[in-house]
C-alpha cells in the first residue's frame, strides 16, 4: 500500500508561481511512476506531468515550458513547480502513484486557483 499527501496549493495571480509537493509513504519501493493530474469543474481529470522511477518525465502540451516535475528520493517526495500560471490552470491537483503491479493510488487533492 502507498499513501500520498499533497500540499502547496493556494490562490495566486496570473503569472505567478506555486510548488506542489506529493509525499509518499508505505510501500514506496514498489512505485514505478508518479504523476500529477488535475480536474477543473465540469471537466475530466487530465494528466499534467509524470516522472518514472528512472527519472523520465512527460508533460501535457498545455504546461510544457511552464511546469517542471522532479523527485527527491531521499524524502520520497515529488514536486510540481508551476510557473507563469494562467487562470485555466485552476483546478484540483491530484498526485497519483503507479506501482509495479500496476495498481494506482491517489492523494486527496490540493486546490490551485489562479486569478486573472
């Protein structure tokens, strides 16, 4: 079992920055990849960025060049640095972990609100 706790959300003006954190605990050795997803009101949840155990990353086209995902293995924490935020980035951001058995785990989510 893996437990995920997100933090770092909040209210920011357009053009500002936030850094989200996802702290993992439990069977962290079994994690293959961790991703950040977001869900805006009335929209489907979408993948924002992901990082594999080997360090490979991928990003949604809408955030390339603005968001950076990284990990600190010593702290079992994955970060999402979000720069040049836009109102359309407003959403609840969720951390997701996929383990070697292809079972996935979700955090409780953190709200990001970008004002224009």
